[in-house]
């Protein structure tokens, strides 16, 4: 709710996430291993060798571009490794883009060598590279295409179908929260239920949002020991907790 200067700065500066920065601790070494495995899995041995060739041949490239790519790769990789969240690998995308540019430089260097050695080798190499790219892109497309993935929608639908009338549904993670927000607000399904994100109740802006969205909802005091029991006592209706990774998607107190 960034309607005040302090709230606006809190949002744009990533206020709630400052504590996650470079606090991965024991996870750093496994994440470095994951980074190496992802580079190999995404680009293959040939890609790694081409990127190395591109780095060796950087003298033919503008020095400003060299330093910019090194900064992008190193800074985002360090951030992804040190950021203490389960999905920090998403921050590797800029690093992988920089790595792809090095591959492009490597391809150009190899093609120059082939052209000098034999004029026919260069077009053959270009054709082979194009075929290899398409061959890798076809199976990768299935993994990147989420248009038929209805897992989140199916989960949200299942939770709302299981919810008793007028229930207060308490969520714990992004997965259950976003799925239910989508079903209730976008699909306009089960407008009788109330969705409360327990881990956000400590934020004033979230409590203000709940009061605006559900005017009749009575909230427990900040720091209440048992949120579900407090919500049930204050509001008198059924209170349910979402369940993830289980056939039983909802656990209701009554």
C-alpha cells in the first residue's frame, strides 16, 4: 500500500527482502555446484568450449563490452548464489545471457579460423551449428511451454471446492496463495470465502488490504500465538488451512 513516502520507498527498495541478501550460508557451496551443473545442462560441453573461445578472443571486441558482460555475469551469479530464497536461481538469467554472448564471440572466432583454413569449412560449420540449435530447441520447447500446465488452477479449484460455505482459508506459501487469489479475484469463484496469508499478517499494509477486501473480517492482534483459533473465535465461521503436495488440499478446524 505505497500511498505514503515511507511505504513507497519500502516497496521500490525491496524492504521485506533485505534480510535475504547474502545470507545463504551453508547453501553457498551446493548452489555453486548447481550453477556449474546448470551451465553444463543449458549449453553443453560445446557451448562451454565456445564461451571459453569467446573469452580468449575478447581482444577483438570493445573493452567496454567485455567489462559490461563480466560485470553482469559475476554480479548476478553472486546475487543468485548468496540470496537466501528457494527460487534464487531465477536471477541467473542475466548471467546466462552474458554467457550466450561469449558463445557468440566464440562462434565468430572459430568461423574466422575455419574461413582462413578452408573457405568451404565455414558454411559447413554454420549449417551444422544451425541444425544443432534447432535440434536442441525442439525438445526444450516442451519444457518451456507452460500453456497446458493447469497445476495451479487445478489446485485452486480443488481447494475452493473443498471449502465449506463462508470459510476463512489460511495460506502459508506463494503457491497456495497465488492460486487462490487467481481463482477468487480473476475467475470470481467462491466469493463467499476469505483468504488470509498468515505470514503477511505482521505487515500493516496487508492488514489494511484485508480490511478493504473483507470489511466484515475481524483480525487477531499482531503476534497472536494461534492465528486460526483467533480467527475462528473472532469471526465464528469455519477456518481452514491449505495443504500442499497432498491429496487432501484443505484441513478445516470445523
